[in-house]
C-alpha cells in the first residue's frame, strides 16, 4: 500500500510514504477499505492509494517521513530511553500509531464523563504504552495501547481482559482494576489499534515506599499478598488443561478448551492459545506466519512440555545459524564459542530431553493442578492503600496490575516466591548481610503462611529457595531457552539425569538416554563449556556495568551521552590492548566492529 499525506495548513505537495505493517494496518482500519480519504486530528488529510506493490520499511528514516507529520509523534514512538546497539530496529519494534482523538472519545464515553482536559504518556515498556487521561469532573482513567512486541494481534488483549474480568467479577478480587472499555481488533475500532481503558490503580506504588516499611509492615504485606494470591492460584479445577484465559465468544471453538471452575464447566470463559511471552510469542521467534508452533491450549502436561521443545526446534531449524566469524579465529571474550552454537547439537540435545521428559512429571495429581499466577509480581505492579498507610501504617493492598501474558499452567511449574521479595534491593548504606537475612526471613514467612496455616500446602511444597529448583522445574526451562542460553545448562542436567537415573526414577527402568550416553570426554567438555559460558556472561555484565547500560544496551535518556562516551573509551582501550596474535586471529576484521555496543545511532 502507498499512502500520500497532504498537510492542509501549509499546502505541501503530496508526499508518498512507505509504512511498516503495523502502521499501515492501523491507517487502513481508521480509513476503512471503502474510503479514499479520512481526517486525522483535524490537521491532516490522508489519501489512500492502493498499489499492487508489496513494500516494507527497513529503517526508521522512512518511518519518520510519515511521523514528522503527526502532532502526537511522541505518543507513537518510544521516548523513555535509548540503545547503544541496533537502536533503529529497537525503536521501530516499539512504534505504534493510533488515532489519538478517537482514543480520547472512547475514554470519555467509557467513563461517562463530560469531556477531557488532558492526556499524557504515563509510562511505556517493551510491550505497552500507558496513558493517563484526565477527564472533567476530576475523573481520570488509564488508556493502554500494546506495541507490536506484545504478541499476536487480538489474542494478547482479549486474554488479558478476560483474565482481569474473571479475577475481579468472578473471584471478587477488587484490587484488579476495572476494565471500562476495550478492543482487541484494531480493524474494528476508529482508534486504529488495540486498547484497554481501565480505572487508575488506587494507592501508592510499593516500590516507592518499600524502604520506608518496617519489617513488621513487610510481614503484614506478605500475609495480605498470600490471601490475595491464594484465591488466584486455586481458582480452577483439575481437568481443565492449560493455556490462557478467554471469553468463549472471543476465540474459535477449535482453539478452545472447556474450563472447570468448582468442578463445573464454565459457560462464559474458556482456555485458548497461550500468550505467555517466554518461548512462544517473543519477537526473536519472528512472525507466527514464519514458523508453525503449538501455542495450545493443551490437554495435559506431556502435551505442554512437547510444545516447548517443538517451539525451540522450529526456531532453530528456521532461523538459527552458527555465528559467522568472517574468517577470524579470534573471538571476543563476550562472544559464545562457535562449538556452542551448532544447530545440529542443539536439536540432538532437545531430542534427548524429550526422551526423558515424562519421567520428571510429578505423579501427584495435585502438583499438576491448572494454576493461574501473576508471574510479574514486582514492586511496580502492587499498590498499597495510601489512606491506611498514612493513617496508622496499616498495610492494605489496594491494586494489583499487569495481567498481560498470564497463563494457566501446571502448579509445579508456576510456584515461585513473589518477585517483590526476590527482586527487592538493599536500602542505601544497608549492610549486605543484614539485607540477605531480611530477604531470607520474608521467603520463610511466605512459605510458612501457605504451609503452616494449610492455606495451600501443595503450593508450599513446590516452592524453591535460593534458586535451588528441582530437576522437574529446571529441565523445561533449560529446553525452552536451549539456543538462547540454555544449551550448557540443559546438557549438564541431562548428564546428571543419566548419572543419577536410578535414584531419580527408581530401579528397573532403563534410561532412555542409553547405558553410557555421555563419555568422560563429553562430560569434561561440558564442564569446560559451562565455565566458558559463565565467564562470557560475566564479561558481558562487566561491560554493561562499566558503560552504564542494561541488557541489550538500553540506557535512560539522561545518561545516554555519558554512556556513549564511556562505551567509546572502553572500546578504544580494548582495541589498543589487543596483542599481535589476537589481531592476526581477526582475519582482517576491524576489532572495533565486533565490540558488543556499536555506539551512537543517528535517528532521522
């Protein structure tokens, strides 16, 4: 499709612009296929001219030809940080156009307000853009727009809304924000993009007050959290299967499984394709049109586990290639050795895991109970009642947000210590020993509140402390990330499986891996490879720390220029320190070109 934009006010000549799929689809939805023009924000007229040519946008420069005409450009593009690597692509992946005036109208009508006094971008991340909408009469709502990285069109939004409404309306968990309006089909709304309008989360964000809370208050919070969480994790009965939650009307019958609540088939809600980001819908897996994956729903645990390895195999066969060395024998200390990125070795390892996977499924039916949890229970997603806190320090959970990408999975694979405990950071100038002692105490309190009070002893029995997960939990996770970091771990776990087979499954059952599947040489190489991988990760973390960026090279806007200078200095020092043998091993490649962060990108 070719689109020509004419600015009314300045009388510019028509400007043809080639747009990426997500922008083009949004505009097509806004204009409708039977129209030749439509107004945008009362400033621009958009003329649509169908063209038989199929075009794509490969860089951000062309995108900005269009976006410079948009008065709400900063709403559409990512503005909360920069990247020191592959920035144009990162920006393009997070770009989401929508009709701002139409979104305002939806917010006003859904809240039954008299009008709107303002809208601002409140926050944004990898998957969403969040807007605070101020209405007349002092009312306010949240409008959230998913980015292309959030996952498959329709499914992610439809599932999140169904999950929120189930929790709030069916389970009575009023801490889950009320959904006022939503659309999971961009082509069916004047907004031109999927959206959710919801109530503003009431209270104060836990992250902003965590260090002010006493240990007694934190223990009270853990208690309140278990009361809330236990209703979520015990919502479904056995026999439901696994997948994400949907309204029955929102997905085809062939993609749905009946959901059992209190032993009865639910008429309103069903299980459908999983929207869980880990492994299935991540951008690294490309478009769902490129590879055929099993997204569920799944009738049993073996089917779910098989889908994990099926997904990883499909990605490896379609996209994975050994790293190109450009004729060089020397690799940077942050680069994985080529021997660890041979597709055929990964595929063989996944086959080996499949042969033993069923032996690590718990025989206790209670441990495979279909279970829904808020996996991202970090301090930014939990809010406390400001009124209660300021009145007398009472802890009351007033809101729990971010139910995107949730899924119903086997209990033993979902039982985790909450992230607001696990990811807590020490207070300024707090001694590490004291901090670790406090965290350990909170973990034990969380476990005891389930175990000792018999709130859910099965959940308590599945919890792991200090990263010591069971083999049943570790194997699926390693397989899920086999190509992207899980290979050395999966191989180590399979070696352990073969070595301790009789102790793991009992006597009389032959090991599917064979009598001696791993020779001494293979075991020794595996140990060396694991050390190499850990050293590689340490080096990469050291570079990120020295430059001042997060994983992937992200840095906040305020620190970008400083990070660019630090990165350039570190790269220059590394290049200057290379010895003659190392330079010869580069095979004529400029050493600066293999540095992990290439530096400042020009965005036009």
